[in-house]
C-alpha cells in the first residue's frame, strides 16, 4: 500500500535521492500517524512504519527524540535507530546529517517546520525539525554550517525542500514568542494584540543568510492547519497526538 504523500520537484530530480513527506490516510491505523512517542498503540504505529519500509527496501531508518533543541547529530553507521523501538532513538536531537548511503533520515511533525537538505556535489543529506524555539536558536543555519565544516559543502550547491508546516495564516503567538524575531523583516504580522508568525519564511531567511540560492529553496506553501485533512496539526486539532513524517536518504550506488 502506497500512502498519500507530498514530493518536492527539486529533490525528485536528483537520481541519488529518496524522499517523502507522508500525509494522513484514514484507512490506516490512527490516520497513518508515524509517532511512537505519543499515546497511540505502538503495534499499530509500527505497522504504519512497516508500510513505509515496503516503499524503501534496504534502507536503515533513523528517528530522533526531538526536543526543540539546536542539537545536530551526524550519522556514520548503517544501523536502524528509533524505528521499531522508541528507546533506541537518538536522544535530544532536532537535526540529522549523513553522507552514508541506505540511511533514511526522518523528522516527525504536526505544525513545526520540517526541512530537507541535499548537497549533490558532496552527496550529503540532512533533515531539520524547527519549531519556534529551534528556529530562534537558528538550528537550520547551524545545520548548514555543520555541513560546510564537516563535509565541505558549499552554500551554492545545497538544495532544500521546506515541508508542510503551520503558516502565518494560522500561527498566532504572544509577544514573548514574536519578540524573538523582531529583527527579521516581515517575520510576523500584528493581529488583535497577537502576532501571526511565519516560521517557514523565517527558516527560508536563515538559508539565504547562509548563502543558499533562492532558486534552490522549494517551499511547499502548505499550511498544516489549513489542510488538516491531509496533515496532522497540533494547533488546529487542539492537541492531536498524530505526526506525519518527512524523510530523506541517499540511494545505494551499488544497487
């Protein structure tokens, strides 16, 4: 069973890449949530994950215990982590990078911003989870810098897909959140003593700040709250426990 999914045009053109952004499927357990850390029946979530495995045979799936940190982990071994057992997930980590083939890096979200990055020259992939705290800590900018430092990536080469996340249209925050971005142009819009924050746009600004070409940044322009029939939205669903998954990996060149 191939579940509904979102694909990026720029990443789809790369022959060495595999990527997906999953969507809800009401015919699957818990609408095809892929989160083991919430209250759903773990056996059913694992069945959902096994459906993903069937689409990507021979891949080792890596899941992190996301904590809205700016922690970045480099994956160097072909070993499954956090996929079948939550306790093996990488601890307190919100960005993953690898140059190894047959590894599928994953991010779980339900409003926060998932970002997929690929350097086609150095053959490096990375995934980032950016809520407002991670965005304020510039986790995406730090991930690009880590790619540059460890793998000699060049900003001009990196291509990016910014996956579905809650948009400015729906993400209402107080000043104690908005003030963290007051020095960034057009980061939010005032509304009735609240502020409509644009996290996908702010993360795009971080990429431009890191020297990436705007033409290499593809925005999904999908708001999870507006399209809650297709994506889990913590805000719209008033505390849902489901999560969809954004994933990116390098194919084996020997296959």
